[in-house]
């Protein structure tokens, strides 16, 4: 997929910031005392504001039908790129200790099992095997798993964006939750379908975002203990980010560059 100029600029700025911080000799806090005296996660987008940011302690991730068979329906991104975003999302949740709820549809049929790469990252995440419900929110067990986390911000991704993600998102919004849709970890049969689904959810009140955006929102400050691991995660799952990060690191004095 073609990257826009703005996307490349944004990745360059973020990768350079990470490399500057990590190569400057600053190490993220690695103990409880340092963490308490270090940067805090902002609760809102402006001091005293009303719009909450996503933080590690106020959200739950819902992964919907990322199944091996359904992967064949995804055509808005290459299989390699799409799977990388999904696994990156799972790793981000694990890194920040965000609870994850997994749900599947007709695992024993053509839809296939949930992506093993994700299950390897999140072996303890509850897995709700729906018995026929298209909308995951129609499954009482799925809703119960979400409710038990105590979070009111639901971060959703899945296959397909226009059905399984959109239906669950619309239902969660109606139930009073804030919904954040991770579009690059959600797959559709073509770009037009993806765009239509995103428009529908946005008009209903969902926040539309990306895996990278979600990860950076959770991190909020490179000085957090998860700073170095976040940079490494971006390097592993975003080739463009890796190129900028390694180029800067190689040129820094600490790395032996000029």
C-alpha cells in the first residue's frame, strides 16, 4: 500500500524522537520509586479537559475473528502487513498490561482457528467461541468478559471491518462504551468496503485510529518504563519506522557513528 507523505513524516519524527531519547543515555525508569516520580499518563487531552485519552488502566482490547480462514477475505492490505499489525496490537496490549478479550466464530468450520501468532502472545486472554451470533455483543459471554475488566473504553479490531467489527462497535456504543477502532488491524474485502465501514462507525461516535496511534497514546512519554520496548516493537512491525530508527542510531555518537 502507498504511504502518504504525512504518514512518512509522522513516522520519521516519532522514530527520531525515540532514537534520540534512547541514545542519549537516558534509561526508562525500571523500578517502582522511579516510576512514581517519573512522567504520568495524562488523563485528558488538555489539563482540566473532558475528552479522555486511552491509558493502560482505562481500556480493554477486543480482538474479533482474526481467524486463519477469514484472513482470506482481507484485501485492503497484504496478508503479511495485516498480520503484522494484528500481532503488533496484541504485543502492545501485553506490554502495557491492557486486558484482552478474544472472540471467534465457527472455529471448527471454514473460518478456522484464531491466529496462532496472537495466541502465542496472549495465551491467558479469555476466548469466547460464539455459537452463531454475528454481532459479538449479542453473545452474553463476550459482553460479560468485557464487563469484568471494569473498563469503559473498548479498543476493537477484527475481520471483517464492515460486519464483525462494525456491529460490535455500534452495539458497544449503544451500551454506553467509548469505542476505538484499530483500522489497520481490521480487514475488509476491498478498500471501498473498509472506507464505508469506517465512515459508518465514525458517524455513530466511534474513534477511528491505528495500531501505531494506539500504542503511542498508551505510551504517552518515552521516559515511561515501556519506552524502550515500545521502540523495539515499532522496529519489529513497521519497516519504515525501523529504517529511520536505525539510521539515526547509527549516526549517533553513542552508537559509534559520526
